[in-house]
C-alpha cells in the first residue's frame, strides 16, 4: 500500500479481507493481506507523527525518499528534541487535535508493531503466525474511532513540503475540523499589477498542480514546481501567503502599505516607478511615506 493511500479506504479493505475469508484461495491468505495492510497503516500514522512533531527528516525518511522502517521511526519518536527537551512523541501530543489523536495511540504502537510483523516468505510452517484475526479487528475498531477522510490530507501536505524542499508548506487550520492544507509563498512583483477599464488591479497566480494515482509511492514522484494532489482529493485547503522579495508578508488589500513594503530599497522603488509609469500611473514616494 502506498503511503499516499487514503487510510479510511485501507480500513475498508482490511475489513473486507476479514469478512470474506470464505472465498480465499488458500487458508490464511486474507488474514495475511489484512495484517500487511494494518502494518502499512501504522507506517502512515508514524509518518504523520514524525513529520508534524518536527522530527529531523533523516530520522524517518531516507535520502531516496523511502520511509524508514516502523521500528526505526518508533524508536526515534521516543528521542528528545534537543531544543525543547521533550520527546517527539510528547511534541506530537501538544499539537492540535488532528495530530494529538494519533499520538494518544502510543501505548499500542509497540504491540501492533509486533503483532503485524509477519514475514511474507519462508516462515517455518510449523510455527504459528504472529498476526491473528482478533488483533486485526481490534486494530480496526480503534482506528475507526479516530480516523476521518481528511487525515489523508495530512500525508499529502507533508509529502508536498518534503518533495518541494519547503517551497510548499503543510498546514493545519484552526477551524472546527482542523482542516489540513498546503500553503505556498507568492512573491509579489510589479507584474502583478495592471490597469483594466481605467482601474488599477492585480492578479493572483493560480496553483499549478499534478494529479497522481493513490498507489504512487513518494520516492517515485518528481518535483516539477507544481503542487501534488492525489486523484479524487477533495476538501484539502490550498492557500497562498503573499510576501515581498525581501521575505516580508504583505496585506494585498492595502495598496499603500503594499507599495511601501515592495519599495523597501532605492533600487526597488525605481523598478516600481518605471513599471507603474508604463501603466500611466506616477508614484510619488514622498506622499506614500506620509501618514
């Protein structure tokens, strides 16, 4: 299962395996499939906790963008953040409710890690399998209580930030649903402005995006300076933060303050003056800088 797969759909598939064992081709096949999906869902949860607790990237993702093993990530989550003195798991518990709910499962992680660590091949046939149906059903029951369709957006947003090297940022809203989203910085330049029907206006550049199937692995994706969305994604929040070339946030609804921020240096003021003159507008900086 891809890390980008919707965890709600994964739970549906796990239950389907458990409820349809009568049609499996050989005994135990569907239990093994359900156990394997359960283990991969644990990978998704640990990835969410690692990313949103601000754990260093190399502690949970390899240089080739492959996820580290469950055991390694779980071990690193229990290490301390040298800046705060708290473990990364504790940091996750202090996050908003959409992350905190996963951190509160921490007492079960090690148990699930061992229960679903079933070797796929060459297991001694006389040994009993680790994964039991009762373990999987209890796992599904617990996760059904907390997982909702928006949790897949946490993974999509994190993947965009990692693949873009921070050009895009994962964010979680402070609305009632703590809606996950992706925010990008947009540098405001003189070319944003134009005159239409005698009025000065500005245009907001749209999001460029590539849509990928849910079974695509993160390490298979190529960053093309475009937002990456999983096919059939809905209700993810997309936002832009407008900044000057000097990295300062600006209010696009206050033209005077915007121009002052954009004209921070003499050279920047010259560029703005030349551009606006082409539009038929004379900028008087002495007037702009007065209250």
